[in-house]
C-alpha cells in the first residue's frame, strides 16, 4: 500500500544513506521493526578502529 498505513505487522529495511523513507516515516506507515543491515555495525567498527589508532574523525 504505497504511502498508506498497513493493518498488519511489517518489517522494513532502512538504508543508512537516506535513499529510502526515514525510520519515522516507516513507523507512521506501520512498520514495527526496522533494520539497517550491517551498515550501522560497520560504521561503528570503523569509528572504533580510528579511535584505537589514535585518530578521530567527526562527520
């Protein structure tokens, strides 16, 4: 149901690059579980590698 609300449990994938609806929008449409795949874990791991190497980068 494009742009509408679902009347059932829905699971959605939300890319972290902003190419799809926001998690808030997916929630408004009825999503009850939203995942971002391994992207968030990969970003956190890379940030920790930078910290461990003695450098930090702010985005």
